[in-house]
C-alpha cells in the first residue's frame, strides 16, 4: 500500500479507535515508500487542523521514513504551536538516530515538564546510548542560570540517565552541594546509584547516608547504595512455591487498607491486598485429608520446572508494590529480601507528595528505579501482574523485560471505552482529537495497552456481556484467534469481611433493641416490621467470635457513622440512605450522582445520600473539581452545609469501616436512618466493580452502569437496576426503583439471592485459585527447560 493510499484509508476510518489502529498501516507504507514524496504527503497531513487524528498518525509515520527531510519536518514540529504535535514529535524521535539539531528542543521540553517532558526524556535516554556526551553537554548547559527547582530537578534526573564521565561529574557535584534544593540533590543521588560502584561514588553516598541533618536525603543515599551493591538473591531451597509481583503506584497500600478512598486509593488497592492474602493462604484442610478438589488441583507438581520436580503448584510469595516514602522503601526491602513465605508490601519512593494518576507520568524514572530495586531484592520472580495503562505498568514492563520476568496483563478497554463514549456523544472528533489528547494522552495509553497485551505471556479479561465483540471492536484483539493466551477471570471479594460486618451491624442493632428504628410507609410493604424483616439474619449472629478488639472497632465504626448522620436536620432523620463508595473522580461519577439526586426534588426528600471517599481536608486537583460540582448542585452550599440538604460527605475510610457501614445502610441506624438503603455506582464506566459486589454480598439493592462488568452479574429488577449513568433522569429513576424493591415484599428474598450469587461466583478465593493456574502455566512455559524442548 502506497503512502497516499494509506493516508486515504486513515482518513476514512469509521471510528477514532479504528483510526488509531490503522496508523500502523500508514507507518508501514511510509517506511516502504520513503523518499521526498512520502515526506511531503505526511508533512501536509501532520499540519492539517481539520483532521488531528490523521495528523498524529502522520507524525509517527514520518519517524519511520529514513530521510533527512523527515528529520527536518520532525524538528520543526518540536516547536509547533500545537501542543499535541510537539508531544508526538518528541515521542516519534525516539525511534530515530540522534539528531543534534533536535537535542536542544527536546531538552527544552524536558525542562517544561509534564507528559511531553516525559516523552522527550525517554527519547534523550535512548539517544544516550550512542550520543551520551553530546546530550549530556546540552543538558549541563541548560542548567546554567536555571533556578526553577522542578525544571532543574528534571534536567538533573535526565543527566543521570546518560552514561559516561561528564554526567557523573555533574551528579557528584550536585549531590554534595548544600545550596541545591532537596529534589535536585535527591535526583543526583539516585542517579549515582545507577552507575558503576567506583570508590568516589561509594564514598559520597556513604557520607550522605549518615547525614542526620537531612534524613530524607540520607534515605535516598542508602537506597542508592543498595542499587550499587545489591545482587539478585537466589531462591532458598525451602521456597518451592511461585513468587508473584503486583503493583499499583497511585496508592499507599498497606495490609490494613487504611487509606482506601483517598486520592486514587480505590477498589484496586482493596483488591490487591485481599488477592495477595488469598494467593498465599494455606488451602483449607491441608494435611487433614479434607482438602477440596480445587485446592488439590492447585497443588499439582510442576513438570520439568527449574525449581525442582515435585515443586508444589502454589503461590508462596506475593509482593505488592505501591508508592511510599524513602524510609518505607528501605523497610520494605528488608521484608522482601528475607524471602519469607507470605504477602509482603514494598514501596516505590517519590520525592514530593502524591499526584493524580493522570499527572504521574513524569515519575517514570523514579518508578522504574524503585520497581527494579524491589524485584532484584525479591530474588526469582515467576511473573509480574500488570493491570492498567499507567506509568506503573510502563515502568514495570521495562524492568520486566530487562530482568526477563514474564508479564501477565489484565486487558481492559481503557481509554478505549472513554474514547468510544466521547465520540458517540459528539464531544470527541477528528477535528479536536489532538487537543483533547494533549490533556488525556489517549493515543499513548491506547498504544500502551496494545503493546502490553502483545508482549504479555498471558492476558486476563473481565467478563462483560459481549466480551469477544467488544474487545475486538474497542481494542482490536481477537481473543478467539489464540484462546490459550487469554483467560476471562472475574474479580472477587473477601466474604469473611462482609460477614463480620453484617454480624457487627446486627449485633449493634439488637443491642439497641431496634429502639428508634424508623421506616416510612413508602419504605415498607405489607406492614412489615423492620426487625421482623431481619429475623433470619439476627439468628445467625455468632457473638462467640466477637473479641474485645473487634467489638471496640465495630463500636467505633458505628459511632462515627452515627455522628455523621447526626449532622442531618431532625426532619431528615429516619430516611433510608443511598451510599456510594469510591474515589472523587469524574470517571466514578460521584458529583454526577449528587446532581441526579438534587435534580429530582421528590427523590431528595425521600432519602439521604452518603458519599464515602476522597481527602476532604487536602483534596487533590480532581477531588477539588468533584467537590466544587457537588457544591454547585446544592446551590453553592459548602461541605459544612451539605448535611442540611441531606448530603453527608464522609471522606475516605478504612475498608473494614466501609464494610460495616454498608451493613448499617441495609439494617438501619436507630433514630437516624431507616433500613433498606441502596448502593449506587454512577461511574461513567466500571470494568468490574469490587464495591458493587461488596454491597450485593451485604444484601443491598444496587444501581449500576448498564455496561461493562456489572451487566454480567446484576439481575435487572431483582438484585439491582442497570441504568445509563450518563443520563441523570435514568439514574434517578433507577434509584427510586431500587428503594422500592429493597423495602418491598421480596426485599429479603432478593438480598439472599444477591449474596448467594456473590458467594457462588465472586469470592477472592475463587479468583486466587483461577489466577494461580494462570501463574503456573506462565511459569512453566517460560522455564528454560520448557522452551529449550519446544525448539529442539
């Protein structure tokens, strides 16, 4: 296909997603054609304002035309007025040989920072392998007179990626210069940790590591010393199970899930903790003769494994990586380096506070360095599981390739689903795609998903109603072509946590004798009594297992909820509650839910709304936007006045607390909230929905998006209602229907049905069992013996 024909095909693509995929055809055609004519056609296309999608495709095609005129066009695009053209030309240059007249422009982009600066830095890093001195001299010259801290730090970090004596000389000077800012010195110290362990470097780092007057820099220096001197630990002979790594760098993940709901600490953080624990848990009945068939199958021996014939097919170790401080990173290394069986947590440190995931791309170098450090400490890692197209996956995929670690990748149509939705609504077109892409980075993220899926040893997909068709239409993957490379695995929840929460809520209710528990006539059918409605649940309370610590924790959780509900006006006491749990981000639809609720006066009078999530004291940029939208929908009421309208903002809460609150929403709180509340998920998209499953296991009727994962497990009109969450009227109607069903004559029956559905299909143990088989197959397939036999 000639270049002009490929351009015609590109321009005629039926959808934006198809246009992104067709860019490969244009690149191939341009590389085959070459010459001035191909460059001229692509140059014209790249600056066509009426088709910004084709413009981006043309930029990347230019990068594959090895002609001086193509370089000249790309250099010109580096300082084009359009931000998206500068961004994509900086990215495209990474596949070309160093071009000296482009270095200065790329260094300028690094200095300016942001996503484009990250791409420019990647290109300069690639060029450093063959033109290190030239790039280093440009970078060093740019530091002269540069006083802005962030820009100076980015340049020093980039210098640290260059090999040779010139960069090392500058890094040593900055690392020891007390006049430099902490971020700049930290970047220099970390960069020294990636170099050869010379006497001079070791001495500098040793001195800095003992500086009591600069504790954070001392921790950075100790980590750099580790990077210089650590060796990959051999697997102890007694450790016969698999070691699996997983990560989510936009959360502070701990075993207690204390930060869930703050910033980007969402359902993924909960999942990784519960899943890691389940993967390493001893199968029930091991050694007692009562082991289940599923557990027994999981323990089938590896055949021909490098780790020894007879090795049990189980996961002995899970390493969960998330963000953290430099001190916590040092502590985590000691844990993962001990190679003990169990679930360990390790931190990837960053200088500065948390940033939203969309703004975290400039942390690529620090993420890559931190991930490599942890995996080297761990020893032999049988697989690393990546789950999204973010900076963590970008960095981890690079490290996994360097360390020869197989990757398991969970494929989800993100950002593909958002692109498709925005195009359908008319908000995203060929005419404005580049401008939107400069903010959302749709092209890069979509291509990252494509690359991660192509390189993965195995891919995991979430269930959805039309899985094969959707994955092929949105992402371009035909899962039927190689079914052995794909597994459809639903997520799961820890039912034990839910059961404890239900027991705690019912115990609290029974202790109060139901005094003050109210339910309006609209909330109860056939004159049923609230306590009678839960008789079958009350009979199941096992008070023998409620030790003092648990009782105190439960009491605190309910006291906190009661205190929040107590801020509601007396006239609103006794109404059922709507609850939604998650991050305060537009994708999660929290503000949209408030708008739909306040936009329906009858609905607002019928129930109160409890939003759980977000850092209310120090909101991030995204959280601030959502909170401002909520305020506008309440006629400008601030957080303190929101309760007067029936809205309660609780901020983020620990997972156990949220589980108890879900139960309280169902069973009610005496004198404050009626029973039979409803869980609402107003997300723009929900690939699966951990919080939804937890709510359903509690017995709550749910309202959920009518696409993605929820459509596969919510029985519409019975266990919940599937609605178009982008339509405020549809969302409000779904909530009204859910309230009626929850308190209706079949409410208890449907609640039991929802719980059984979750117990039968969506437990964390079932998820761990299925994933364990995937990890086994990946580990066996990548064993040296296995591939040597396959090619012999």
